[in-house]
C-alpha cells in the first residue's frame, strides 16, 4: 500500500530489519512497530485521512473559485456557513486521524534515534522525479499568482470575505515553492 511520498518517508527500516514510524517526522522520536499488520493498518489510516483532507481542501477551493469563474457570487451568509462547516470537518478529520494513529501506536516502544530534517527531505527528493518537482514548482507559482490576483480583485471591490483567504493562500505559496526548490537541489546533488 503506497502512500503519498510525504507519508512514505515517515517509515524507515533499522539496520536490524525492524520498522520504525516517525509520526512527527524530524520533530519527534520514532516508534518501533510490532509487525507488518500494524504497519498496514497505520498506512490505511494515513491514506484514508489524507484522502478526506484532500477532498475537503478541494471543496474549499471550489467554494471560492467556482462562483468567481461564473460571476455569480455566493451570498455572504452561505459562504461563511460553508467555510465554517469545511473548517469544522477538517478539524474533526484531523483529530480522528491523530486519535486513530495514537491508538494504533499506544503499546509501541519509542527509540532514541531521531530522523533529521535533511534525511526526511532527501527521502522525499529521491521519491520524486526532476520533472515532477519542476511541475510542482510551476503549479504552486501559478496557484499563488492566480489567488493573489483574484484576492486583489475582491479586495478592490471591498469583498473581504473572499479577498482575505485568497491573499493568505498566495502569501503561503513562496514557502511551498522554496521547499520544492530545495528538494530539487537535493535531487540534483544526489543524482
């Protein structure tokens, strides 16, 4: 069961063959997994949680972008209600995913060795192709530019309910672009 690369790099094998799961990546210690069934169940929980959160994120983007494309703005109350419902659902799914993974790992012993940020990012860089990394940089830059332009358009119309999330989304884009460019550098130096 393959997960997205970000989650796949949270699982590592020790030199003696035992599997370790780093739930917080480089920010926390790892947990020794007991057997393959536990790892499979943990992978299944991560994959289902990722899919639900991705679906909620796409619904959130559609909530703001589709009415704009057809020039039919949602009433402000409807937009606020949809945004609050999506936010509440995302928080519930995230909390359930944390509870589920904590329950699966409750009797696992921890290990002292931590994963470094460089190891995690190198693992991600190895799993992605150069073309895929360049495509991700392009897509993030395109999304950032489009959301900034649309946010400024709504800001000039004094529609802050739509302008603020789009401008905030555009403000975060350079962080993602910088991260993908760093992965591209790791990929080029490793290969």
